């Protein structure tokens, strides 16, 4: 009976090993956080993986010792429990080792957190305001302002139409930013608490009415990066996506000029306000 159980355990461990290797061979790990496209996001990912493997090693040592003791020092084999109550050596060992591990993890974590919260020396500033259920972006240095609303067709949401790959993650106006620039974001809300979250940038910050929080990013790779509101902000909380389009500086300058020209054209069409 014992041999059957051991054989079954070995088979299960072999199956888990095959599954783990198959998962490692995938191009994009489906059960892990993204490495991202910013220096901070990649540092967060590296820190996450280091701490993950430390936890794995601790788990292997602890559970390995437990299972070894259970199997090889059980009462049925005639073993007697060791007596080492109130051992000063044991007390010191199991206090010092965890403390050293925590310090080893805390130092790089604190360094990364300090970098994440240091929004000084920014090249440009964008103010983000959360509304139920949309975002408003104000380019403080450029005088550009617009709202960003969900652009997913209503028939996909309510009529059962086929959903595309970016279901509930499309907007009518993307947040366009230049790559290679340090961008400071000021974030607040007009009604309830929201949260601006883009995983590829490793940014997630609450938008709180009456308060202004700040954070920063510096995107190294052009592309489109998607996120969502990460705070339960009401009935249509799931209809509040974030789309950031990072472009080369020359393309960004062209976009800024086009936006300013459109604003001037709208002013000419409507004329000066009466009063």
C-alpha cells in the first residue's frame, strides 16, 4: 500500500514538472505580471521575481523538512521525538534568519518605492481628472484639454455582438505622450474615488475628490498601452478604460500642433462668448 502511494506521488510530481516546463516554454506567461515598458515597471518585475523565488526556496526548505520528518521519523518506524525545549540556539537561529531575509528584501523594495514616488524634474505635466465614467486630460504645458470616453460599440455590450480583442478597452481620445520624456501626472476626481491604472507602465494611483495625487512615468518603447479604472466607482465602473499612446517626440509635436489647430478652428466657428 505504501509503495502504491509513493508511486502515485512520484507520478503526480512528474506531471507537475511537465506542466511547469510547458508553462515556462510559453512566450508570454499568462499567470504573471507584465515586465512593462518603463524602467520602473521592469524594476518592479525584477523585484517581484526575486522575492517570488525567495518565497519558493523558503517553501521548499520548510515543507521539504516537514515531509522528510513525517516520512522518515514517524512513530511506526520506532523513532522517538527529540527533546530540545527552550533551546537558546534554536531561538536565535529562527529569529536571525527571517530577520536577515526581510532586510534583504526590504532594501531594494524601499529603493524602488522611493524612485516611484519621486516625480521631480519632469519634462511635461498632465492633469488627470476622473468622472463617472470617463477621464479628462489637461496638458498643463501645452494648453490642450479633452475628455476620453469608452468607444466600444453598444451592440457589443448590450446586443450580444461579437466582441473584439480590446473589448471595453477602446476610447475615443487616447492620451498621447512622447517616449523618452519624464512625464508627471497630477490626478484628482470630480465626483467619487477612481483609480488610473496601466499595468505596462506600473502605475496605479487613486483619484480622490478634493485631493491631488501625483506620479510619473517615462516610457521607453512606442506603442499603445491599455488600462482601466481600478476603483469601484459606480454602476459603469467597468466602462472606464485608459488608453495611452506613446509616440516618438517628432510625432508628438505634430499631434500637439494638430490639436491646437483644431481648438482654434472650433473657437472661430463658435465665435467669442457673449457677455
